[in-house]
């Protein structure tokens, strides 16, 4: 995460917020960023592959 993204996130927060709220938002943004990098690197499952992997859990 870049400093500018962190500053933008803080600017978008309400005037009063808890550290927990900020941390939650930062963690979500970090996970989104990680997912985007994985997609760019081709590290993802197609819908069909995901269904096969989850088949045993969805019974």
C-alpha cells in the first residue's frame, strides 16, 4: 500500500472513527490489492475449477 492510498483512506473516513474501523478498512484494501496482483500473475481459479474444488464442501 502506498502512502497516498493511506492518506486518501484517512481523508475518506468520517470526522471521528476508531482505530479498529481504520484497521478494518485498511485490511480490506490490502486484500483487494493482493487479489489484483494474483489475477495479474494468473494465480486464480476459473469458475469451473472453483466449483470442483468446493464440491466436497458444498454437500
